[in-house]
C-alpha cells in the first residue's frame, strides 16, 4: 500500500490518498509564520494502517520546508509530535517582541 500525501491549499488541508481514494486529511489554517493544525481524520476503512502518521510526517515536513512554526491544536498532531521529538523544534511558542 502506497500512501500519497499532498497539500490542497484551496481546501486548507493535507490529504492522504491510497490508490486515488481519500483515506484521511489534516485541516489547517496558515499564516505568514505559523500553520495551525486543528483537525485530523482518517476514514474508518483505513484506520490502523499508518495513514495518520503519514499525514503528520508529511504535513510537518512541508511546514518545516516552508519555514513555518506549527501550532498543534489537533490532539493527534500534538501527540504525534510529542512521540517524535525531532519535530518539537517546529512547535509554535508565543514570543512577544520587545522593542525599545
């Protein structure tokens, strides 16, 4: 089974497809510096087959490539990042800018 993950900007989500069939998605809102993932869903027929992990890894890799910080509002994405510490550097931190 080959999982193909792609960004679908007009739908504000990354989609995972298996043999052309939508298997899952991760919805986001993107700003100039931050991308917020707020919902991830895998179709019941594809649960337990690594679709969620493929979505998380590809979405986070794409976010890193775009230089975006990640706000993981979605419990799945947040939990996935916690289990994969090499992605924690992407985590958004609300830093205030101090000007003199």
